[in-house]
């Protein structure tokens, strides 16, 4: 060692101590440097001229008695120029405070594992890996099948929490503006990044007190995204893009309890409709109605209980049932 500072003190006090002292009798001035540690070595030009490679500097930032504060700066050479990489002050800790092309990385215990990476040139952040250049702000990468992101609230009240909010902060909202979208993406067999499904929302009406929304679910069908369900203030639409896509409701025992066959333009109740049948079909075994009385005279008043669950056949000539 060229220099060693050693203390043989055995108590709990700090020791040894290296103190850099600026004359206390002087007047404190903001931005005055109080001291600097510098690392000097030979320059790369071979001239023998010494070169500063790194610095640690402390400077005054507040001089009011009782609330003095300072700034500690860490600098090092980058492409031949001294750059500040980190500073700590009363306002916090800053990395790359002067917006140079200086990245920031935190690694995990596993070799090569990147827990956090701030890419200065791309102005984005990666968690788990380097961020991709086509991501605007945050890119989270995992390598397993477990929970990749968890949002947890310890609130014990009945209020909903946690909340994920998609906020389109537009100064000029207008009908048909898309204000958010969830995309489900994977590769095809050619290795191409493909959006297989979307849930997206747009504005139907932005007028104060009469706002209307529009949400749709879209999936890829034969290579093209199609709207399979759309919910608006005035309607719920299935198969809006008129695709050969059936609509089916299952019961506890019947897989085709209610089915619309898009290709045949038929609807079946109690079973799948036949392609050669009428547009509206009831399965042979289905209980479409239950008759409780088969004698209704002309001008007979029919109660709600009598009419419920029945098909009423009208006599066109008399108008009676």
C-alpha cells in the first residue's frame, strides 16, 4: 500500500477517519466545492501528461443556518470527457442528471440476470432484460411460466383495489377515438410476431354528462383481425364482421341448447339447427311450451299466467285466439 490509514481503537466509535476540511472561518457560498477525491493516471496519447479518470466531489447547496445541505457527485471519464454519472443531494439520488447517453443497470444474483435496465439512448426501461427499441416506456421480460407481474393491495376496506387504469389524456377527445387496447401477441410458425386477439375501447360520445363508450373483442380469423363481440351504449353485437362464426349457448346437458349457424343463417333451440330446415328451428325433443288449457272462446280474456310459456295461434278472420 502506498498510503495506509490505520486505527487501533477498540471502542465503538468510527475510526480511522479521513477528513477533508474547508476553512470554517470562510463564508459558505452555494456551489462551492468542499473537497474532491481524484484518480489520476497517464493519458492515452503517450505524452506523459497526467489524466484525471474519476472524481468524487462534495459541494454546498444550502447555506441557511440549521438547514444547510450539500451535493455529492460521482464523475468518471467517458470518451475522453469527464461525465457525472450519479449525484446525491437533499432532493434525492439522480443517475445521469445531465441526460448523457449513460445507461443504468441492476443485476440479480444469477449470472447475466438483469433486474433493471434504463436505456438512455432509447429513453425506456427494461425489467428482466434489456428493453426492446420498439417499446415506448417499460418492457418487462420473464423466462418462466409463473406470475410475471403482481399488483397487490393490502387495503381492508370494501373499496375496489388494486386498480389498473388506462388513461388517454387527450386535449381534443372526439367520437371514434380509440382510448386503450389490450393485445395478445405470439409468434406464427414463420417466427413472425402476430397479434392474435385484442380488447379495445373507443369513445362513442365525449359530451359531458352524456358520454358513451364502445368496447370490442377482436380475434384473428384466417390471418385477419375480426370483431367477434362489440358492446355499445345502444346494443350488443356478435359477429359484426359477418364471418362464418357460429354463436352457441350450452346448458347443463345440451351442448347446442341455443345455436346460430352463421353459414346456414339458421337458429336452433334445444339442438343444432339443420342446414335444410327453417331459419328458426326447435329440436324435436325440446319443450317449447306447456299447454294448460286448450279452450279459449272468442273474446276470452287471457291472464298473464295463462299466456306465459304458450304459443298463441290467432284466427285472422275473427281475431280470436
